[in-house]
C-alpha cells in the first residue's frame, strides 16, 4: 500500500518528512510547506513515524554499556511540559565505531523520571551499564546509584566547562563589587570584557585580546586573571587528543594553582572544578573536543576566517608592568 489506512500522507511522504527534520534539520513548518499540508498534520505524522521507527524498536537497547542523560527544552509554549529527559547511547563513541545514538526521550526532568525509566529496563540490561554521563543534577546521580550501583558516574565535558565558566563569572562579579562597589555598568572595564572572558583563546580577535590585556594589567583584577586562566586550561584540557594529557592538565592546574608577580601561589575559591574521569581504563566516553564549547555566530565566522596575529597574553609576573600597545 502506498499509504497507511486513513493516513493523510503516503509512506514516501512520511519518510521524506522524517529525514527532513532529523537529517536535514528543517523545521516542521518548512517540512509542512514542502509537503503542502498543515503544521499539525506534518507534526503528528513525524511524531508517529519517529515513534514507530525508534521507540517501537526493541533492538535499540542491545549492547548498550555507556549511557548519557540530560534535560532538554522540548516545548516552547506556555502549555504543556516544557522539558524532557533525553537518554543517549554513548557506547559507539567509547568503542570508536560511530556517533552517539538516541535511546529515548521521557517527558519531565526529575529523579523520579530517570528512576522510572531505569526501573522499566530489565535487570540484565542494568547490570551491563558501566558508565553514566550526566550533568551536575543530584537527582540523576541518586537515581543512577539506586538502579545502577556498579556504574561509574562521570560529568560530560560541556557541563564541566559550563561550571568553570560560571565560576569565572562569579569571580568577575565579586571583583567588580570589591573594586567599584556596584554591579557591572556600561563603561566598566570588567563588564566590557564579560563576553571575551568566555571566548576560547583560539577565537579571540586582536581587539578582544587588547581589552583583556588592559584589564589584566590592573593588579586589582588578579583574581579574574587567575580564574580566566583556569577556565582556559579546562577548555584546552578537553581539546587534547589523548584523554590522559587532558586529565593531567585539569588536575595539574587545580593542584599547582597560579603564581602572581609576587611569587605567591593562589587558588581562587570560585574556580575549583572537579571532573571525575571514568575508572577501569575506559576509553574516551566524552563528546568530541570541538563541541565542548558553545561559541556565538561571530566566533564561528572568526573560526572560518583566515588566522589573525594575536597579541601575546601577559604572564603573571608581568601584570605589574604596563602592557605594550
């Protein structure tokens, strides 16, 4: 049959719609326009076909040993549950045989949601799970401990970098209050570099680097400089080809701290980030290094542009000297 019974789209149309959304990343509105049907017709057909092809496939749980769990904003409307809990199979990434694979999407985001999903799996399947990658939400960790006691919980690189970036923002805000006595305003030096601080060193323009040099030359901003260095070291650690070198970079930066121009070692309290690696010699289970940092569109354009010559980042012992233009 060319179409299911009482269906508004043919089987070929259903396949086209599903591939347009999943592979070509088209919106449902654009897909509906290409098919000549309403948005609700296309959306219902895509959801039904995706459910049939993915959810109703019992083989999707075979050979899963590493899973990832995170929340996602699914609905951008006032009505209905906005969040879903997304379950990912990271086994192909660990075994280096392919990309990650979607396992399931469950409405809601809580410990109960993840716990209920794990309880629906067989005991043999749960016993085979070795690693669970998640964010810093304690509910996911508690549910994992209850149903997967032998699995190792790790934090994925995106959330580790996010924690380091949040710590950098808190350090900047604290120094802002200590030096000027108010929140960041237009014209304040620390407020002017708030976006440049969260930009990777490889994406900094000459103008951004000059602003950073000018701010870091002020001894009152030493804590911001140290927090920025830790953040950049965390990002660089996950860009290492070898996981061992990345772990050493993270732990070494936290253990040794930074040395200022007076020869004193400092560790900013707001910048302590603990990334727990997988035990037992597990190969890399994290996402690819190039996707651990979200960059805005201007950064992406800069990455595609020819390389520029950047000003040198001053060392700690040079912070008391004026930075050369």
